[in-house]
C-alpha cells in the first residue's frame, strides 16, 4: 500500500482490538538473543518493523516461525537494539550506525557509554560500530537523559555481567517495564522496573520462556485522537489505560469523555475539541509519539493551542503537511502555535514519518472531501492496518498501491 485515501466528516462508532506493542516487542525480540534456546512471544504485531527485525535475527543465526506470516521481509534496517544482547551473550557486537531519520539525529552516545561502563571496548571503523569485551563486569551507569533505547541496551548487556549493575536515570516507559518482566521471566534478576533506578544482578544462564506482549499504547492513543477529530463513540480493547495517563488527561482537557476499564478504554467526543497547551516529556509525561496526532486534532479543533516538542528536534514534519489541508499552524523553534479551523480541506499530502503519517490520517477524518496520503510505507512500520481498523469504525478510508 503506498497511498491512503480518506473521505472526511464521518463520525466513528464501534470497537476494535488494539494490536501488540511495537516498542515493547522489538526490544523483547532482541533480548531473546540472550538465550540459546526457545522463546515464545505472543501478541506480536504484523508490522514492517517486526518483519525487519525477524530478517536481522535470521541473518545472525536465529530460527523463527511467525504464525501466518507470508510477508516478504523488506529492507533491512540496522537495529542498534541488538548490540546490547549480542555484547551480553557473545562479548562482541558489530552493527552499522543507525544514522539519523526524519525525526532527528538519533545519536547513540548513551548506549556506548553504558557498554563502556560495563567494560566493553568500542571501535568505529568503516561505517561500522564494534563493541567487544572479554568479560562484562557490573557497574554503575548514569544516564543524564532517560533514553529508552539506551536503557534497554544497558539492561540486556548487563544480564550476564559479573556482579551488580545499577542504571541511574533509567527510562520508565511501560516498554522498559515489560522488557524487565520479560528478562526476569527468562531467569534474569532485575529490580526497580518502572523506576529510574534499575538493578541487574548478573546470572550465568537463562531458560526457555513464553511472554505476552501488551497492547500498543501509541496505536491506542492514535485511535483516541482519531475519535476526537472525527467525533463519535469508540471502545478500544486490549490496552492498559494506565499506560496512557498523560494522554488521557490531555484528551479530557480537550473535551473528550473517557471511561477507563482494566483492559479497555471508551472514548466519546461530541463537538470540536478545544485547543490547549501540551509539552512532550519522558514517561510518565505526554508521549512524543502522540505529538503529531494531537497537533492534527487541534488543527481541526476550536481556539488556540501550543504544542512543544522537547524530545526529538525534527518532529514537526506533519505540521507542513497539515497546512496543505488548510491548518493554521506557526512553528517557532520547538513550539507550534495551532489555531483550530473546522473542517479542514481534503488535499494530497505526504507522510513525513511513522507518526506524522498517522497524524495526516487523523486530520483527513476532519477534512471536507478526500485527503490522499502518499509514502504510506512509513505508517506500515507501526500500524498493522490503519485502514482496516478505522473503516471498521465507520471511516471512509482505503489503501491503494
Ligand atoms: C524509542 O526511541 C521509541 N522507539 C520511539 O518511538 C520513542 O519516540 C522514543 O523511544 C521516546 O519515547 C522504539 O522503542 C523502537 P530515546 P529511542 O533514546 O530509544 C536522545 C515511534 O514512533 N538520545 O529515548 O531512539 C535522542 O536524540 C518511535 O514508535 C541521545 O542524545 O528514543 C532523542 O532526542 C519514534 N543519545 C532522545 O534522547 C542517545 O544515546 C530520546 O531518545 C540516545 C538518545
């Protein structure tokens, strides 16, 4: 699918089951490399990033089966998240630099600092990055910023390190907690999940295990914004509302009515959402991965709001595309000033990145006429089938080659 077409101004109604979490399953798949045996992972989303990861795992010697997988594994993307488990298991990891992407530079200095703290030697040669260590020894690791990926890599590299590793200033995202639970379920010894201080006691081996991946809180948050933009009443199943507290309180400030259950979230929206001020922050603050989608809601809302992006320096890509739909947005550095106008006007736009693409779908739901979104491969990296999901709720949306 390369293009999505949305015929806007139809409200949404019904219920959908949310797919498994991309940002939980990718580090879990990487962590499975730590164990020379069988790991069974349930609720794996059928998304391009998972297929890419399977391709990389196969390349390094893993054998896998994925029920009903007939997808052809497309472009291989180097995944820095494998360097931690490879270093932990083999004492040696060579990966290519992840390089920048459309939302920012994506440096890995914190990952490398963690590996060095555990005793690894890092070398950069001809565009490759190698980390090696005869033995890894437990150490104190201090993160000046709670990097999600660096916390994950440090955890995985520390599992077999001799003695105790304490990660200070660790990220606290639910995906970190699920990685700690997954590793402990394999026989690792990690304490402090969900806090900024994680203690890992080195072990000498892990065992076969099974694990169920939680629902994707960012996909759920995306569909929350879709209901806010299109109006209506929708029940999202298979997620933990407690993983989205900041996003849910923002939605209520904007006028959404929410009902929270253990594994479900009901959203009702009547009338246009109020534009408000929002700042992205590390968890438990408002997630950067929902920033573009909320901007799309405000663009079709009422009043004025300010969106401040503090995590990624290049994450306003959707704003320029939203302006092609008639949105009134002014970018000032890390801040976007949004003046809500409703309805937006359907037009041809281009997905700038994964969540920016999803934001354009959300905006299309509030646009008069047809919005056509190209470069939709970005969206397929993280959403199993956004057209299937939203059309099951009554949206007039379809994908075409
Ligand atoms: C993870 O990326 C997620 N990706 C991102 O989701 C998410 O936006 C991000 O965490 C923040 O929550 C996956 O889990 C696969 P970071 P990650 O390291 O680990 C700087 C999506 O849409 N930094 O917490 O790369 C970095 O430049 C994706 O699903 C360093 O300076 O995020 C950025 O400004 C997008 N040095 C900030 O930290 C480092 O060594 C946050 O990065 C590492 C990061």
